[in-house]
C-alpha cells in the first residue's frame, strides 16, 4: 500500500510504540570487555591513544572485573604484557606467564561467574612484535602452530574458559584443537579471529599491548581489506578445523562481512569493535562533535543488527551501565 494508507510514522510517535516494534535489542549478556594485563601490583597505566583505558596489573584487573561483573558484563578478553620478550614469544606458553597468572587469580576470585577468554597470539611476547618466530625475514607459519598449541594448553590449564587464536596463521585452529583435546581440554571452546583484517584501526591497540612490529607489517598474514569472499573462505576453513565461535575484526568497518557471515556460517558470531573505532568516537565526543552515549549505542546496535551474537568492546561498562538505566 502507498501513502496515505500506510504511514510508517504512526508507529514512531512515542518511545513505547517504538519499543513494541524494535527489531534488535542490546543486552549486557552479549558483551565482552577487553583488558590489558601486565606484571606488577597496584598499577593503572593510562594509554594515551585510548582515553579511559589502562594497562592493569592483576590486582587492579580484578577490581576492574568486579566492577564490570557488577554491571552484568559476563566475560572478559585478556591480553598479556610481559616484562620480558624474546624471539619465540616464550611468555605466551610459560606456565608462569602473565596471562596464565592472571587467569588463575580471576578464576580463584570469580569462578564461573565470569567467562575468561584469552587472546592466543605471540605478538605481545616476541621481541620483534610479529605473531610467530621469524625465518628468512618472514613469520614461520608451521613453527608458529607448535607454539600456539603450547600456549593454548597453558591457558586452558590455568583455567581459561575460551581460547581465542588471533594470529591468522594457516591451520592454527586445527593445531590448537588437536593439542587441547590431546591434553584433556576437549571441553575448552575456540573463538577464532577468522576474518581479521590488516587494519589501520589497530594502532591504539598496539600502543596498549606494546606489540608494534619492529620491521615490516602484518599484511602478509592478516587479511587484505578489499576482500570479502576471502573472508568467507577463512571462516569456513576455521569451522572445518573445529572453531566453536567465529570472529570478524574490526567490527564497524566490516559490517558487510559480518552480515554475509550471518547468512553463511552456522556458528555463533563475534565482532570486535577495535581500538581505533573506540578512540575515534572518544575523541570526537570529547570535542563535542558527537553525542557520546547516542553514538556508542548506535554503533553497537549496528554491529548487533549486522548479525553479531557476541560484541567485544571497550565500551562494555558504559553500555552495561546504560542498560541498567533503561533498555537500549
């Protein structure tokens, strides 16, 4: 029917009417809060390129998680910042590495009340900043798989609920799944950074995780931004290799990939609203160019609308706080 028989504005006249027909809802139970954990005690080191985000020591991370859990945020994603790095990223698979220590303390404090997801990569732990050992000037894919498998088992042994390989090496999900199963951790799911693009919007994260490559870049293993069909191939491969959850990263800039994945991939989908996307909104809002709350809700709703089941976001606490005040 055409105008005047059908008038869409009839159902937009009030908040209650709009709520009755709202197609997508945001809920805190779908949020994951990323945290950067380093050695030491009593530390909160602000990250200049990520306003409001800090590097935390384990004790302050526990306080941060306590606050997030009190707002009904159910899960955290941990990134480790070791005090020492080496060519092979040994801190990633050391039983006493920073992430393994943090996981043990978090599970001791919160048990099953908080889902602990551990980023599984070597870049934070290598002296050169790449995601695996270097051979002939490039990351050695197959040698990296062995180290990732060791790191995944170390994280699971510490109590991680989900391990999340983010390296983009070929075959990493299969290698990690096999190692977990062989080590008695068949119950630990894998959340794969399956479609991880070589994005300019990771810059602030690299400041936070102290993981900037010391030479070249990561375009030789992360995905090329123009490609969409390739993302589906990557996701399908990871499903075949045993991934339980598939991630698209970045979120806002790749909503088309996320929507396509929703149609084609029969797994729960995660989307990571990355550091540059976070900082972009924070800086614009600080200048008065954007309404902070409305912008954060709108961009997060866009991620949900495109098909994400799980949203990894530095806005998690603010979103959860607003949700307590009123449905979003």
